[in-house]
C-alpha cells in the first residue's frame, strides 16, 4: 500500500498519515479493525528492585504496588502542579515500561536519571515500537491467532508476546490494543496483522478517534500552564490518595477548594475554510478565551478540534479562531464538564457554616 507520510511539521512526522482513504480508514476503525504504526513514540524501560517505589515518589500516580501486567497513565508535574510529562506505564516481567510522545523521550529520560540519587533503579531507552489496533473486530479468532493469545487482555492489563514485547489493552469505550515490540519486528507485525484481516490505517485515524473521545495529547492539547484537572487526567493519571510528590499541593487545592481555570472541550469547525492550527487562539467577541489543540477531520463529525477554554464559558458562545486562519467554531455541548461540582474541602466548609445540610 502507498503510505502518505504525516506532515513533517506536525507531531507525527515519521509515520504514515493515511493510506489513500483516510475517512474509509476511520470507518473501518469504528466498525471493523485497523492497525496503525505509532513507532515514533519513545519507549523507556526501568529495571531495579526499587523502581516502583522510586517512581511512585516522583510521579502523580499510585504505582508502588502495581501488579505484574498492570497498565496505567502517569504524569510528572512541576512545583506548581503544571503538567510536564505524560506517559503510559506498563509493569511486566520485573520491568517497568514508559512510552511517551516522540519529542519527550530524551527530556523524560534526562529528568528521571537526574532523580535517581541512591535508588536501585536504572532507566534506559528501549529499542521498541508501538503499534496500535482499534476496532470491534479485534476480538476475533484470526486476530487472536495472529497475536498468539487465547483471549485478549482485560482492560488496563498487558501480557507478554512469544517473540518479545507485549500486547496491552487500554481502558475506554472502544476496543483498543497496543503492541509494544522490538523495533526490528514492527514491520513483521504490521504484515502479520494485515494478513489476519486487519486493515492498515494511518495516524489520522488514531487522532480523529482520540479527539472524538476527548482524550488530550501532551504538548498539543496542553500548554505550559495546563494542570491535570483541566484535561481530565484526575483519576486516570493522578491518584488523589497517595503520598507527597511534586505539584501535589496544587492538585489537592484545586480538587478540594477550587475549580480549574480552564476546561477541555470539543469544537466543531467551519468546514468551508482552511483548517486552523494547534496553538491558535480561540476568540469570543474579539477577546481570547482559550487555545486550540488537535485539529482533525472526522468521518462522522467533520472538522473538529480539542480546545482549552475558559471554564464556565456558555456552550452557545459564538467563537472564532485566530492565527493565520479565521474559522467559526461551535462548542460541542455534550463535552462541556459539569460546573456545579463542589470540591470535598469546600463542601466541608459550607457544612460547617450551615450552607449545606
């Protein structure tokens, strides 16, 4: 098949953007099964007897007691609770695997090594590639046979593959698997799965379904001010009942007493114009009220984008995008988070004051 490469200026340079039929590939991901080369992601591997307790102390997720085969999301925050790194973490075979965005592999490696001190932990780049599979038809006999498994892993778990690496199943409404395999074998896996009836698709498909699911991407849907509450990472990547870690004060304060200043929503864009770009401002009446994240064309939804907007902005607010392209935008009301949630700490204060019974 003839692959159209992802734009060199974008976050997915180096892999296929699509194979000539991007909307057909998306439809197959929704109704059948597709396999997507995401080998540009960076993979690190941690070894050593103290790797889990050490990582627990410097990250936002509770990982000190992760059982073998567990899969979770995790964050590194700065001192003000702003997101610096996001990764998928897999515990398997006395090793901890972290995979993250291509441009964050080296900075994350450098930061983790700087934090080792005297702990029994070693962090190394792993010459491994991520291959993603999407679609309801993945749980079929031909696909299971190609993967050499009798049944697919449970959500948020991973199992080892016979020839090295592992297959993991991510949580969520749809069926999504990742193969994390030796890089030298990634092409063989793509061929093997294609032979099993899984259609080849590009990262355009992955991005379109990710946006529709309101799943943020580090560095594209986040900026240097993003805190976990704004993008839905509380619970999925932040554990609220663990010990001290960098940025915990902000996490606890916003959770207990305040509300995040921004919210992640999906926007529907005017399809008659050129597409705006990630990072462009979002305007209401000429005033900046947020920033665009991922912009993509979806097979059912048309041109859509994720955006970080000022919290509390009404869903019917007339919006336009700034930057080089001016496009009208409409907030998808179903993606607006509830605004009447009261933090646990504030609720306690109100009860003490007689404000709640």
